[in-house]
């Protein structure tokens, strides 16, 4: 277990460091000026302030944008026939150091659109997306366990099994965005007499009741689109568990097949499947981009979409960094669940 924890910490650190360096390099070549954005967020414009150039220079110095790019400066000696590179230690007063300090304190600057803290906007949106993802996982786990158990029990009745399988495949084949569009069309207004939810964003607060009242259509879409896949995975896991020695040993001790499945193989198969669901968290975060825009939910996916369209790079950087760390942690937790109930994975991970 200790080895696994150490490996997870190393993975998270490497992921964070790698993403940070990519963001820093991109940040150096962006067609925007952070000093200008900072001044504009406070209402300081070139037309309104005659001494704008002086204010601009002071803002660049304040933000560290006038400093060298890295800890070491590279020059070329000109007093030799052959150009020889020279290196000079700059110290901590450089843009790269300022970038690292800001990121470690979760300071990604201000938003280009409204001048608010970039990470503050991300955390506010994350509360909406987190509720959507957690509820989707919760209901899929419950429904998968229920329908998987039902299909296992009626497996001898080919008619019922084929009917349920057909319905699940139909639901799985329907794109989530199409289900979401139909829900908005028929259930978000009084036009067809069924007003179950609203997509208006006026007066939206971040309390749990308001979030739940807005994200449940997204949860329903995710459950409809993903349930069939995980039910089939659950059933296949049960079949795989039934081939293991402990299953035959339990039968030899006098237990019925249904009792062995209920007591032993079904729980093991369920937790292996649960690990796969948790590993799918990055997919839910990606799907939130579409669903949150359709249902007008102010979550992380919608913020990412609008930040990209408006060139709000500081918010984009904050989202990318946070999602990369969350994805690494989510995959690690999924691997831990797999290893707990899969001896082969356990040996490979040394847990």
C-alpha cells in the first residue's frame, strides 16, 4: 500500500510539473499582454489616462513581466572569432520563477472577460460539475448492480434477457447530445405542457439545492447513455469470476450457484466494474462541455468552452491544470479498486 501511495504522489507531481511547463511555454507565445489585461480589468485604458505608458510599465514591473524569462541568461561573446555562448545567473527575479510561485499559490491571474480571479471562477464552476459527475457515478453504480443482478437471475429466460438487452443497446446507441436536445425541446418550457426544468440562468446561486435542480437533466442523460455499457461489463465480470477456482470450490462445499454468485462473485465483479466507472471520470468531464452548454449549466465544461472562444487564456490554464491533477487522482483511485478485487492487478501494482 505504501508503494502505491508513493507511486501516486510521484504521478501527480510529474503530471503537475509537466502540465505547468507546457502552460508556461504556451504563455510566453500568447498574443495577449497580461499587463494590459490587468489594467483594463481596473478600468485603466489608454484613452482615459494620459500617463498610460507609465502606468503600463509599472504594471509590467509589478507582474514581473519586465524580468528575464529564466534563472539563467544566455549570451554570445563577441570578442572571439568563433561565437562562444556565455551563461549568467539571473537569480529569482525572472518570469519563470514568478509563474511557479503564482501556480503553487493557485494564482493564475485574472480573467480577461471580467477581471475576476481565474482560479476563483474555476472553483465556482467546479462545484456544479462535481455534483453532476458524482451523481452520475452514484446512480450508475446503483442501477448497474440492480439490472445486472436481474439479468443474471433471468439468464435462463432467453426472451426476457433479449428484450432487456435490446432496450439497453437502443439507449446506448442514442447520442447523449441528442437526448439532451430533445429534453430541452420538450421538457424545459410550457410549449408542450411539460415543464420539468429550466435552462434560464438568471439569479442562479451556488447553493446545493439550486445546483441539484439544474444538473439532474445532465445526470439523466449520462445515466441513459452509459448504463448499458457498464451493465454488460458487470455481467462479463461475473462470468469471468465464475471461472475462478473459488467459485468451483464454493459449489463443491454445497452452495448453490445463485448463492455463490450473490455472496462471492457478484460483489467482486461489481467492485471491479466500479473501478472502471471511476476511471471514466475524464470522459464525464469531457462530456460536460456539451451537456452544460445545452442545459446552460455554469459548470467547468461551459466555462472551458466560453473561455476558449473569448481567448481567456488564464482561465483556460487554470482549468487544464486542475483537470489534469484530478484526472491523475481519479485514475489512481480506480486502479486501487481494481487491485483490491483483482489479484493479478494487485501483484502488478505491489499493493
